């Protein structure tokens, strides 16, 4: 018995894969699979430790409180409008 019982089997999976192939085309499938894998990896890391965030530019892991303080420090101060 599968994850969805007897309602979802190999024929359904083949039909879904053919539809995906028709929608995205063969050349784009490796990139699509790669981005899906990266998204799943990031999701799993966030599930394991939700208090840490990964900087997308260099991959460094930073505590979320440090990340929010750093983003506030980098943001330029807004000047009040003079009337």
C-alpha cells in the first residue's frame, strides 16, 4: 500500500511525468530538478533549526537575531521630510 493508498500508482506517476515534460520541455528539466532539490535542502535545514538563517550570497549561517541587527545597520537612515 502506497502513501496514497490504491488511488495513486505507477500509471498516474507516468502521466504526471509526461505532462511535466510537455509543459517544461526536455532541456529545462535538469535545471528544474536542481532548483527543486536546492529548495528541499534549504527547507530541511530550516526545519531542523528555525533560529538560524543562511546568507544566500556566501552560504554563511548566521543567527536570526544577528541577521536582523545587521540588516537594520545596513539600511540607510530615513530623513524626515521638511515642509
